[in-house]
């Protein structure tokens, strides 16, 4: 077998015989390892999984969110709404949530056919509705005269393939149709009922704080099956699911209320908003100097409804040193109060969990509460 020859060029550097194996340079191995690390990091951190992770959110003083006319000073007692933190799961977050027994929910079960944009907009609407109901419940309790005003029609969903999907976006607020202000609940539906397929209507709407205009053709809405199993006559429309955005106006301007809760969504702050509003409008401090957190939807009648994620809200309230937590009563298959008590025992909090089914029950509890001694 012929020996290989270590040839050198004229400069004295060693050459490589043709056919001899090439050694990988160190920098190529480093580059390959670095690239593999980047890909792995991207997968772990940025690759989205079809899950949401639920965890304790915040417990926030309601008072700064409520605006009244001058002459309604603040109170030493604190009413706090509570929230649930929701994270989009990546691989790292999912594995950590599994290891620490956090709550994980499939997105498909949460969204229930909605897009994430539609779901988020629905939560914004629920929050707005909870604020309206809170004002109504407080006004009813205090005997304050009021009236309603329709502000806009909110677009919650666009039917794919229908004309509105080409012009509108989820979250748009419709203000006018063909120059007519939309100031009544059924006004848009009634106006379109006199139209036929192919007709066009001019819309004035607000998007992201900017007022815009657009023209939408009308078409037949997807056929719906009647309860009898027969198909109803086809109706004409734009192809949107809508919600009415209203404000409540007190006949006495001194009692006018407005609420700004930032980017918090959902209906579960209704009870606490109602208590906060009443506390602002009456001369005494109904919290009697205590730090009171809680949750629960509210109806205009004052009925308190069940919510989700109460175990996370208990943790959030305890972190902010709440002394009392109002939880919706166990009813209609929901176990909010029982779940709240279970979580309170688990974390060892001294916070007292109080079950309430109505606004009047919450106020009755506050009535018998002793004044907190000031340090």
C-alpha cells in the first residue's frame, strides 16, 4: 500500500492529499451547537400550545375606578375586586404548571368556537355589562331615579362569508346606520327588517377611538332550523352578532357614576362594584375601615351569581391582606363558597369567607360588622 505523502507548498504549509478525510473546524462545531440551542430555546419558549394556564391574579381597590361628582369623599374602608391571571401556554410554562399543579384548560373548551379576538371582546362586553348592572343595583337600593341611554352597538362576531366581514372588525362600535343614530336597543334590527338582499347601508362606527364610515351590502342570513324542525324563512342582514352598549344616567347629576376598570374583563366584579358605588354615595363608610375582597356577578335586582376561578381569587385577596372575602353561595350546581373555604384552609389564611346570595345579604353582614379600630 502506497504511503501518503505530507506535501508542502512553496510557503512551507502542509497540503492535503486528495481523498484524505477533512477535519471539522472548531468554529463549525460551535456554530452547529449554537444553532441547535437557538432552535431548542425557540421551541421551549415561543412554540404555542393549545392551552391556557390559570393562576392567582390581582386584588385591586375599586375606589380609584369609580368616579362621582365632587362632594363624595373617599372612605377608609376598602372594597377590592379580584381577578384570575390567564397565560398562553408554551412548553416551559406547561411543564412548570404540571409540576406545580396549576390549573390548565384546553383553549377549545374555553373559547367554545370563538376566535381569541372574539372571546376577548366578549369579556370586555361582560365587564361593561357588569358595571351597568352594578350601577343599576346600587341605584335601586338607594332609591336614585335614573334612565338608560344606548351608546353604540358592539360587534361581537362576524359571520364568515357575509358582507359585514369585508368592512367591519370584531370590537367595532356602530353609531349610525344611513345617518340615523342608533339610540334604541332594537333599532338596527328593525331598520334592516325592511330591506332586501342586495340593498346597501352606510355605517358610521368607532374603531380604536377613531370614527370611520363604510358601506355594507345586505344578504340572506344563514338559514336557521325552527323548533318544529322546519326551516324558517330566510332573513336579510349584514352578518354580525351584536351587543348593546348602554350607560345609566342619574336624574340627579350629583349621584352620577362612571367606572373605568382598565383592561380587566369578565362579569365577576359586579358585586364588589355595587358595594363600592354604594360606599361612595352614602355618607358613612359601609366597610367600617376593613379591607374587604370578593367576587360574584350582579343582576339589576341585586341577585349575586356564581363565577369561575374562585380558588385563585382567594389567593390574590390574601396576598393583599383582605380581612373578609364575599363568595357567591353554593347553588344551581356551583360550589363557589365551598371551593373558597377549601382554598382558604389550604393556604392557611385568617381571612373570613362569607357566603352571599344577594346584595342585601352582603349589606346586612356589613351592617353588623364592628368598626375597625384605628391604630
